[in-house]
C-alpha cells in the first residue's frame, strides 16, 4: 500500500463562515467519492485558504463530519501571489491506497477549475 496525495480546490463567493464551511465539505465529499476513500484511509488533510478568506477555519467543518474526528487536519494561508485565484479553499488529502498515481482523481470545483483544467472533469 502506498500513500498518495489527492489535490482539490473550490472557490467561495463571499468571506463568510457558512459558505467557507459548506464549500470545504462539498470539496472533501467530492474527493472522497471520486477516489472511494474512507476516513480511516486518510493519513492527514492539509487545508489552505487564500488570504481573503479569514472568516473561519475550514478544518472545523471536517472535524464535525462523522468518522473524521481522528483525522489530523492543518490549516494555512496560501502565498498571496498577485493575480492569483481569489477566495479559494484548497485541500491536499494524504491517503493510504492501492491506487496508482495515475488512478488518483483530483477534484477542482467552481472557479478553481481554471487552476488545473487538465485534471478537472465535468461536474
């Protein structure tokens, strides 16, 4: 079994707690569904937000999800690159899996599709 990283990102319309938390849950749910993972398969989740999203900690949404209470979570702020995508939550999910690197399904939703159109599927 290998540990793989699964990337994902989603944009949020406003810097408010509820939309940030809802977007985080939507993104993680899509990553889990696309890759057939379970919380017990997850080593950790690294979460970043752009500097314009400071209304809440996205990890708090994941901590409230059933089965995710023991998964290590870490939040950080993205590097504020001029012209970068605004109001974006990104996840790096570290998972124990038998899947090859090529079989991993990365998930980009909303305005974040433009970050990696090569990895984004129609949703």
